[in-house]
């Protein structure tokens, strides 16, 4: 791929899904640890997993996604490692996913570290392990409408986890 084509691809990726909504940064997502007593034993994603973004810290305990959903403010600002089923992925670029523990549970919005990496748009139904910073912030009406136009349904909740790394089984 020549330099001009690569530049066009990069510009297109950065402008997709952008609306001025704050996304956080990789640096902000790298320093906190999970809350004690709120973890469950689990193995890391398998060696054949597809990996995106930064490596997931295998020493960070797995925190139940249900525990995060039950008490978002208790995890706010913390970096967590969690697992779940991918319910949906952004159909414009793969810049967010909705992660859930089972088909009946609510999905949690998971943006990909300020558009620093993207997931395959056909990842729904697969299982993922991810690491990221828990954010509790209401969406603006414009941002909610934007996400919904890309297929999101978990837009009513203020909870999101800004992923720095994702491994898909």
C-alpha cells in the first residue's frame, strides 16, 4: 500500500465515529488496579485468540462484568480486566463493542481507546477478554444518536469501559 493510500485509510478511520465526545486516553487507562474482593478466577484468553490494542495484563485479576454493572461507581476510574460475550460491534469501523455476560444481561459500551484500534465488525457472538478503564459519564443526546445509528443499543447507561486491549476467542 502506498503512503497516500495509507494516509487516506488512517484519516477515514479517525473521522469515523467521531463527534467530539470525550474518549479518554491510553495513558489514563494504564495506572489503576481492580477493586479487591470483586474478582473471580478465570484463565486468560487462549493462545489462538485474536488480539487488538495493547497487551492485556495477565496479572490483573478478572473482575466479573456483572459486578461492574451492579456497582459502576465503585469501579469508576479503575482499570479492570473482564470477560463476556460480544453482543454488538460498531458497523462503521469496529471502534466500539457491547459486552455482556449472557443474552439476557444488559450490554456495556466498550469504546476502543479513543479510536487507537478497531475490532472486526463480524465479532458479535464471540467471547472476549478485555482490559480498560471504567467510566461513568452520561452520553450527550447527539452522541447517543450517533452510536445508535451504528447499531448500539446500550446507550441509556452512563457506564462504559474504555478498552486498551481486547482478545477475542
